[in-house]
C-alpha cells in the first residue's frame, strides 16, 4: 500500500528549480526520511505534499488523494510538525491543544479525554498549565508533536523534528515516534542528523539540489555507495603519508582539513602500516550513513543555498 506517490514532481521559483523531477513512493506504515543539506528542497517537497504550494509540474498523491485538488480532505487525516513551531505563545500548553482539537470538531468529553491522552504522550502532564514561553525547546517540540496527533492521523509529516535539541530531548522524541510506528502510523520526516535517519527510518532518500541522489534502507545505502570500513587518520605529516602509503593501501582516500579518510573493504594492511607510525593517530570503524551522505552531497558546508 502506498501512502505517498510522487511522479516527476517539480517546483520552480523564477528560474530556480528547487524540486527537480522527484519520483518517490512512501509505503504505508513505514518511517521514510528525506535527508539533505540545507537548501536541498526538503521543506518545499513537504509543502507540496501538503498542498501548501502548488507544483510547477508533476503528480502528487497522498493517502490516495490527488494533491493539491483534494488537499482539504487529505489534511483531515494527516498531522504536521512544521520546521518552525507555530504554537500560540499567549496560550498555555492545554489551551494550545484545546484550540487545535476544536478545529477538528472534537467537543466535550471526547475533547477532554483526547487532551489528557496527548499531554501524557508528550510527557507534558505536569506542564499542562504552563505558558508556551516557559517551555524548553524539547518540550515545545513535543507539544507540537502532540498537537499534530490530535486527529489520530494515518500519516505524520515532520520537518526537522529534533533540530537544535539536546541529546536527551532528541531521544524522547524518537521514543514517541517509534511508538507511533508500532500503531501503524506512516511517518515522513526530514533531517540532517544521520544518526536520526539511521535509527528511525526504514528507508530514506538522499536529496540534493531538488533531486533524489539515492534511495533505500540505511543498510542498503551503505552497502551500495561506500566501502564497508573507514580508517580516519590524522597527525603531522598525514598528507605525505596519504600520498606515499594511504592512497595505495585504501580503495579511496579523501582529505578534510587535517584528517585523511581511508575507505576500504579490508583495513588490515592499513592498520598494520599505521602501527609503524606513532606520529599518526587513527580510528577505524564501519562505514556509516554519514559517509554515504558526504560522498553523495560533498563535504563542503552548505550554509547558503547554491544556485
Ligand atoms: N517561497 C520561496 N520562494 C523562492 N525560493 C524559495 C522559496 N521557498 C524555498 N525557496 C528556495 O528553495 C530552495 C530549497 O529550500 P527548502 O525547500 O527550504 O530547502 P531545505 O528544507 O532542504 O533546507 C532554497 O534555495 C530556497 O531558498
Ligand atoms: Mg527545510
């Protein structure tokens, strides 16, 4: 069963093509990640799915509804956690939930019961009467998630759900998302945290400049795009070592600042060589999603959207 079906999805702003012919299927019940550097087109893709902006060309289906034509009907079954929290700062935690729930037609005892449930789910029962401005970043994010679940959505769309949160706050959100998955809810999230993608997502698409560069489970992506072992070497003289030894012992090397990354299927010869070099430090580890991401999207920082 397909939760989301995109064909040739394209969005241009003036002469900029920010979503560039995306074909994608998200299955029901899976956690699907859109991974990409800043400006890759993640938020725009989500806004297109929700009917918040119209495609320049291409086809969108969400839960069987044609978007944007049937966006209103679709939205009744979808929850959204936007990139920027849009909680009402003049209201308390419960007031935010009540207001939102009433948009979905919940009234009386149903409304009361649902709000109690959501407070619990967000671990915010003790903060029910606190103002939004008194909440930590993690609490605000959990409240936004609780709000998104008011209508018991079949699909929840989350734009960078944990950006800027500390590790504990992030873990709490992950727990909640995992328990949502056990109830059969489909999740689509964007992130630039590889760990988040690797831990939560059944499948993900790596997006850059509006295009899907790779698609698969974290494990499949690692197997398909990168050598399985990585040795990171640094220390004085690492550059010379790379030229004289590293690049011959590894399948591929890359230098970033003071560190040489050696990618290999067999790290024995590399490690043997490095034991004779007390002036160099190294760590060896399995390849990760981050290595795939950096290989596909480049190691330069993407602070500014590129043209
Ligand atoms: N409303 C808009 N008008 C013009 N350009 C936009 C608009 N929204 C997004 N963009 C541009 O589209 C590109 C992708 O943005 P976005 O989808 O927000 O990326 P991401 O969420 O991956 O960081 C960026 O270059 C951004 O500046
Ligand atoms: Mg974004």
